[in-house]
C-alpha cells in the first residue's frame, strides 16, 4: 500500500485549488480582453461610399466601406 498519501499534495485539494484559480484567471483575462476589443470597435464606424454600385453577392463589396476614425 502507498502510505505517502497527503490531502495537500498536488493531486489533492491544493491541485484542485491551483487548477480552479488558473481557470478563473484565464476567464477574467479573456473577459477583460473581450471588453477592450468591443469598446475599441464600438467607437469605430464605417462610411459607405457609392452605395448604388453594391451588388448582392460580391467580394468587391468590401471596397465600398471606408473606415472613419475619430481623432
């Protein structure tokens, strides 16, 4: 039998707490990063140029959108 078992070994409570804290910190980091990306793109807008020549399904439609940046 293995007599060297401990409740505070890395495969016990300590390991579970480390894994939980790691996952929560990753979740917090990705949430903050996602909010920053949404804020940056929410303040950015586009202007449509020459709307009458836009076709229904065309890869050239992206040329009609111009990025307008506020300074």
